[in-house]
C-alpha cells in the first residue's frame, strides 16, 4: 500500500467516525431533549421528521453534486452541516423550541445525506484500489464513533450535563477532525469531465430500471430502517417500553452501537469468505431475531441482550449493499446514489410513522413494522451477488 493510499484510507476512516460521534451524542440525549421540550411521543416523531427531510434533500442532490464538483467538496460541505446542526439542536433544546430542534436535525440530516454518497463513492474507490472488502470497516468507524459518543452521552446524561454544551463540544471536535484530513481526499474523485456532463442522462436514468439494483435498494431500505430506528428510538423504547431509566436506556444504545462496530470490523472477512449475498442474508436473520426479542419478550435483561443481536444484524446492511450497488454495473456513482436514495426512504418514513404507531400501540409494538421489513429483505439478498459469485453460481453445462 502506498503512502498516499494509506492516507486516503485513514481520511475515510476519520470522516466516517465524525458523523457517528455526532449522531450518538444526539441520540443519547433524546430523553433529555424530549423533557426540555415537553414533547409527546407523536411530537417527537414530527421533530425527528426534520432529520428525515434533510437526509432526503441531501441524498437526492448529492449524486449530481458529486458529478459536478467531486466527492471532496460535497464531503466538506456535508460534514460542516453536521457540526452546525448539532449546535442548533443544542440551542433549540436549551430554549425549549421544538421547531429549532427540527431545523437543527434538518441541517444534520442534510449533511449526513449529502455527504453519505460522496463518502461512499470515495470509500468504494479506495476499496477497489486496495482489492479487498473494506467498506464494512469504514462504516465500522462510523459505529466506533457512535460507541464513544454513546458512552460519553450516557455519562453526561447521568450527571445532568447541559445538552447545549455537550453538542457544541462535539461540533468543535468534528470540525477539527474534518480540517485535519480533508486534503487527503483527491479533488477529482466522482467528478465527471465536461464531455461526460454534456452527454444525455440515459445511462444515469437506466439504473432506475435495473431490477437487481432495485432489490439491493430494498435490502438497504430494510436494514437501514433497522439501524435508523435504533438511532432514533432505541433509548426511548428501553425507557418507555421496558422500564429503564434514561441513563440505562442510553447504556443499551451504547451496547447496540458496540455490536454494530464489532459486526462491521469483522464483517469484511465474512464477506470475502462467504460472499455478499450470504453475509446480508445472515445479517437480516440475526437482526430479525434481535427485534423479535425486544418486541415480544417483556424482560429487561433479554431486551438488553437482544440489542446485541439487533446491532450485529444491522451492521453489514448499509456498507455491503452499497458496495454491491456500486459493483452492479457502469456509472458507480449513480448506482450508489440510487441505492442510498432508496435506503434513505427508511429515514424519511421511519421516525414519524413509528412515532404515530408508538403513540397508539406503544413503541415496542410499533417495531413490528421494522421486523416485517427485515424478514422480507432476506428474500432479496441474492441480488447482491458479485459478478464472481454469479459466475460461480451458474450451473456447469455438459
């Protein structure tokens, strides 16, 4: 591995770590934010809708922005928006303004959605140059960020540390990390030439008609919703659905995040050995088992243990399926953009729908929707086979 490639890989690790740290810092403080705002479960669902809207706006425009300006500029803008959003969320909570928190989450989602495609385009390119499955480990650094953020958030929740100061410090850390590594990302990655930009968009439009790619997107939708549901609701599920106090609810989320991290750091070996389709199928089955235990078993110890299965099951969905999407045909950036767009539908419809269902049936029973999607994803995982797996699966003709 050359020194430049090593720096690029390190930069991607850091750039995945930063939003993970930020989102878990927000998630672990959701019970405190809810109390500061005096919001009901349904109202929290509407506030979380800001995150979904921002994510969808970012994801819908990021592919074109990467093609026009390159991945580095989109990553820079997206990570900056994440930091700004964290500050606005903290100020909104401190002033008791639900709309301000929703706006802050919108900025956060805009940065996450906008930077996600660009960061995965760069990550997929680094993976290609390295010649081995690396995207799971890259996403593992996102999960590592969530673990550290969750542990810090749990401790700060327990001592009653002000939410606004907590999120402001996190924003400063994110901006410092961004400034230290962004120059290691080449300017030209993902950027189209002037000649390519003038060509008709037939090739880009054609990816929307690829059945295999759409099935990959469905796998992402289900497993991203499983991950996103935990990010949005897991502490509150543990507090309202299983009787944990706020600090222990945050601790269960930290357990979930740790399981996600472990799954992503070791998952690349399983992908290389058993293939993408088998790894995704196993992930979906394990995630479904964890969700079912949280929903149907009324026991705190079982619920906390089930968070491990939930985290392991959700860990490989996004990175492995995005890698499969980028490898499924020509115009990798457009394919990653499409798959991520389909996946972010989960973030758009998830928080408000689960908030609405939770208000009427309880948060635990609302999770049945997520469980059904994850089980259905098992049947779509064969679409994620790599070209090599497809060749190996073809019958030998005599």
